[in-house]
C-alpha cells in the first residue's frame, strides 16, 4: 500500500485551517493543521512531512519567514504559500524565501490538491536522485577493489553499507586476496576517516611483545621497560585498529583482548589506571576460525565479538575475467611507477593467466605482472614473459573413469579423491569444503580421519 502524502497546513484563522484540513483529507491526504508559524516549526522538528502549506499573512511569524526557516531546516521540503494578495511581487518574495509554489485565495481545493501532489512528487524525485548519487559515489569509493565478477560486486555493495556502520568487521579469505585493502577502504570511506588507521600483523609479533604492543606499558613494568609506551589501542583512538592474522592470536592474550572489546577500556601493563578507547576493530584471517574454536585454539566468545559482520573475499581463481582486469590494472600501475610506457596483455598470455589457479591470489598476480613488465622487450606482455609455473601449468582433474577397466575404481575411492580435491581447492578450509560437499563438519572430519588426513582423537 502506497503511504499517503503528509501535509502540514498553517493558517492563523482556525476556521480557514479547518476548511483546508477537511477538504484535503477528503482528497486522500494525511493532514495536520496548526495556527501559527512557531507551532509549525515545532511540529516540523518532531515529525516528517512531505509538503508544507502556509498562509502568507499571519500574526507573529508570517508565511515568508516560516518558509525561510522551514527550508533552512530541510532544503527538500516543498512549501506552498497561500495569499489573498496575488501579485508578481508576492510570488517573487515567496520564491526567494524558498517556496516551491504559491496559490491565491479563495483557495480552489482541487487546484491546491494538484499542486500538493506535484510538490510531493518533486520531493520524492529529489530524494531518489540523491539516493542514486550516493550509490554512485559509494560504488566509486570502493572501485579500488577492482573487478566486475558477481562475487566482487557483492563484496563492494556490502562494504558500501558497512563503511559508516560503526561495527566490528571480520574479513576472511585466503592469503593474498586483499584483506588489508578492504580494511583501509572501510576506514577511508567511513565516518572515522579523519582518525588514525593502525595496523598490526599478529602473526609477525612475538607473543612476549604482543600484549605490550596492543595495550602499552608503564615505565618499569618489566625489565627493559625504561620508558612508558603507548599501545596500539590508544594510538588508534577515534579511528580504526586493523588486526591482521587474528587467528594467530596466542590463547593467553585472547581474554585480555576480549575484555577491551567489551569494556572499551585499556590498562597498560604495570599501570594503575584504565584508559577509555574509542576504536573500530577490523580483524582479518586466512584461517578457519570455526575449526580453531573446535580445537580450542581460539575463543568462541572472542570470535563473536570480532564478527560483528563478516566479509568473505573470494579467491582469485573464483573471480573469472577479473584476473585479466586486475592484470591490466597492475600493468598500468607498474608502468606509471617505473616511468615505462603502459603495455597490454597478449591474448595467449591472458589465456594462461585465466587457466592458472593462483594459490597466492591477487598478491601473486601483482608480482607476476611486475616481473613480466620488467622482462618484456615487446610492445605487449606475451606468454614468454610469464613465470615458468604459469606458462607450463596444466589444469589438474580428478580421474573417475578410464578406458582400461583395470584403472576403474570403486565409488568409495571416487568419493575420497573428490573430497581431497575439494579440500585442496579451498586451501584446506574445512568449513568451506563441507559447504561445497554438502556435509556437516563432523561428517567431513570423520571422512578425513578415515582417509588418514586427520589424526584420530
């Protein structure tokens, strides 16, 4: 059901206000009436209206003053001014005050209803144009995540919705898929863009230093703590803290991180006071955290705190022709940085890129293209400029049939080969493999134990 147009009618003559209200209600509008400009401004601050209809000559605040104040509050609110003094000067004054239209008294209700409908349609059109403009800008903003495949378009749409949502985000995906790119885009396109972006690779930090790095320490907190240190949480105050490889977080530090996420308070090592921190957490991992939870290597409560919303980045091999788009982008970028002319890919080189599984994902593709640009002597990058592993790659297949009957295998063996092939394709992620195979995780685990892939518990 289409919502009715909401109209605020203002006239200091109660009988005229009532006449307008009743006449417009009979014509299908939802009408609220009041008898002064001051009352109208109060109602506009408390509720939303599609059109404002006001008399020009009123005691106290007149219609032009009300129009000016109302449009200052909401530039998209159409105002129709009613006047018994239908002159060009009156019309010009009303338009200068921001009015959408004006009508003369005595009011013809059918004509006024038509003017209100046009004004409401105009407001709706402006709102739609504004919405589309915002969507275009959001699309441009996340265009740094290059690609036109359905999977990457869905990721971009999700990022556009998340940018200004002050919620923790967990970015998952294989190594090299662009998780830090996503984290930086969310920060730079969001409400915290003016705040700091602080990044930490958890896997690269020794456990003995990690706690101090995150939370800071006071002078003398431990041996060699000759000066106080500001932790990353405090450094990221008002901005974003990106925790890469969160799946490598040592168990001993996980409850301390959980407490900070819950309380938004940090106590540096050796300090006697706590500090309030306002930080958005974006975490990333290439690990299967569900498996880590089952194996008691990662706390489930911390996982749920980090996973406000999950963003899963697809592997490059699942992005189809995005591989060629990215390769061309990297060619242009590398040429610009090295002051070389921008080259193109030959058709055969593009075919080789599309047929390679890219275990290192986007990072591997970038390195491949930069190497090719450095080595090529031609006007385009050819097959011979690609690394040998890509030139000579032959796609692997699971053989389940053969011409020679002696090579045929049982259904059990077919299943074993296929399960292991799927597991290989998703880089060992058992949650993803179970989803593809249609198993629950426990069933997959039992099969892997039977295949000798998992140790018996």
